[in-house]
């Protein structure tokens, strides 16, 4: 067993990069583990390539990479132990971490199980798109808008001549639309899945939102304007969305303006906001709370990101979605507090640095509160049918889940036992969030009482061969 | 009829997909290389046998599992392409017997 490092950080997006480099700058030994091959997380995906790209091509995407250049430069200049290609599959309560390391080996790639230990841990595992189940959402050709954006950043892929339809709501959908427009792409239609009346509900918070974070708000209105100018046909208040096709998506059916519509479509981007990735925080048994407005569980944290475990902090969207700008701030804050807790930074110094960060965060959160209300999650019942699969892996339908609840399965883990919902390769990442909402709707019980799917190691499937080849010290 | 078109430029990397050569772009994932080449599905669903949608591209949905350089159930969206890499699509996810 090797000596524990002072701090382990999981995730090299904005929060993780800030946390790791800040901690290292204060003299801590830092291990930074990230699943991707390059730093940046999702929002700054392939940061070094995108920032270096031609401004007439993919460089146009770099406008949403504010802060990335400095963050990645800080990483490259730091002496911290950065391990890309590291898929963390277990973290024990005493902070021993196990991961599958992918590394170049001659002409090929080799995989090996690695283990390390840390005195303190910062989780910066980010967010994922909120799953929005509707009939046909498992067909090839239906993708998250975040996935389409990733394809753009990673492979330079934008939708081709067959035409793209976007369905959903939220800032990411608008940003993607603007990004492809800058590169000569377009969406043929946009299906706005927000129920009517959302702007009226959110409107009273608008002045506070502008006061709190004018930059984000101005950027947002700019994106709305660009949507209006994009030439895409906009259908509002869309319900009963269905994707249809034989082996892959061929057309869409939906209701809008009191009548049924059909559209030919081979590529559909779906988006209903993002929610924290809580696999590791759940595995560690940290306390979580249901956020009613955001319709998801979030780890319970103090204003500095410290979780219910005194040695574990959560930074960035994994601790509640607040966006990339605040993720950097939250990473810095968590690192200062971890350094203080380890006795490496006097409390007076850490407080002096933390106070202005907390104040800026509180101010900018007013814009987030407005966005939370404006883009409140699409009600599941607007699109679900009895035979819609909730669980993509196992094909478990809404009706099967409801039947299990009727038969006495009062929580997600019982439903899993009854139906196999959550037992497939994704281990409940894609069904868990909808399952919790569905059970709450069926039983009338708050999700804090029904709970979430239990998460066990390995967090991702590991081959038996990897274990057999593991170092003897394990 | 093209599903996706490439923008920008990059260094070419040659991989082998189901026995045929495919030109990919350095730094991209196996999943985007397959999408660019017109593959709509890389795997079949373990329960239904239907073609799996590749939904998230960030390692969460497991809809893109392929055999990569002989390693079964690899997440194509998290695997960077490499010169000479051998990719087999269309496996029955979850069988693990290959």
C-alpha cells in the first residue's frame, strides 16, 4: 500500500482543474483522476485542441471555453499527479481509490487496475443530461443535445443535409443551435417541450437574475435571439412526443397548438437540462437531498462544498448544477477548505480567500434560480405511455414500474428487484432519475423517503481478466 | 443523404472497423469516428436484441459498447482512436463470451 496523497480529485473539468491546481499551489500532494484522455471535462471538452483550432472552423466553438486556457495552463505547469484515462470504479469510506488505467503501450493500449489512497477527497464528477423518456427514445438517431455537442467538439461533426430536429428546453439547446449555425448547420425544427406559462412564473425573478449575473443573462438573451433568427420552425407547448422508425429514427409525431403533427426526421436532439452525476457520492453513502424544483437528488453540502463526510468535498455541478463559471469558483473554494482541514493553510488565510468567492457565488446563484424556474423539468406524464421504456438497458416500461409499485414495491430498489429496472450495463444512471420521479408520482411519497437506487462497486463494468492481472499489493 | 458532416481539420488516423479500413481524426473517440462514417448503431440491446441508440457520448448510457482491440464491452465514446486500432461493432451487449 502506497502512502496516501493529501488530496485526490476525481474529474478534470472546470471544478476539478481549479480544485487540483489550487490545492497543489498550497503545497498539497494531489492525485487528479479523469476518465477522459484530455483535460476539460464536458464543457471544455478537448480544450487544448479547440482553443488551438482555426477560428474559421472549430475555433468558433471556443467562445464557450472562457477560463479554459488559464485552467489547463495551470494544470500543465503544476507538479500534481494528473492521470487521464482513469476510470474510477471504487472508492472506500477510508478513501482508498481503485481505477482502471488506460495507457499507451508500444503501438497499442493497455488497461490495468491501479489503486491509491488519499487523506481528503474532492468529487468533481460533473453532470449528465436529465433523461427524458418518451416513446421511441431508444431508437438510433435519438441523442442528447449534449451528445450532439460532444460530437461537434470531439469529431467536428455537425448535422448534415438530412436535417436535425431539436426537442426540449434549456440553455444548452440554445447554445448548440448557435454553435452549429456558426459552422453552417441548422435545425429544421425545434419542439419546445416547456409547458405554457413558464416565463410568467419565472418573470418576477428576472431583475434579481440580471443584477446577480448580468453576463450570463445577456448571453442567454442573445441565444434566444439567435434561435428566433435561425430559421427553424418552432412548435410550442409540445406534448405526446414519439420517435418512430424501424431500425432507426424515421419520423416524429407530437401534439402542439391543439393538433397532431408528423415530421420526417433522422436525427433528434433531446434536452431537458442537466443533473448531478451522483454515482461516487452515492457509493460513499453521503447524504443527499431531493431538490424539488430541479427534480433530482443532490449531495448535501455546506456553502464550501463539504459533504456529510468531513473529509469529502463536492465541487462543481456534481454538487448541484450551477454551470461552468461557478464550477471553477467552487473547485477553488473546496480546495482552500481541504487545505485548511489538512492543517496546511491557516483558517484566517483560507477564510480571507473564501469570503469573496462565497459572496460572488451567492450573487450569481440568483440567475440560476431564475433559470431553474424558467426551465423547470418537463413533466414526465406529458410524453410517457404505458409501453415507454424507463430503463434503456433492460427495456423496463412505465407500466411494469407502475405494476411493481402497485404490488408493494415502495422504492427504487424494490422496483429494481421486481422488474430488473437499473440492472443493465449503465447501472441505473439513465433510469434512476426517472424511476424516482415516477415512484413519487405513483405513491405520493416524497423522494427523500422513497430514496434512490443503491450504488455498488464496480461503478463501471471491469473485466475479470483485469482483476487477475492486478498488482499483488492489491 | 448524410447524417453528420465533418467540420474543421485534423490529422488522419486509420482504424479497422469490422474488417474494413476507416479514416478517423486524431483526438476523436471511436464513437464519433463511427458516427462520421454513418454507423447509426454500434451495438445491440442485451434485453431486446434491437439496435442500441448511442445516446450520451459521455460514458453514461452504455449504448456504444464495442469490442476494441479484442477488449469486449469497451465504451466507444470514451476510447480515443489510435493508428491500427481494431473495432468490432454489433456484438450482443452483456454476453461477454467473446
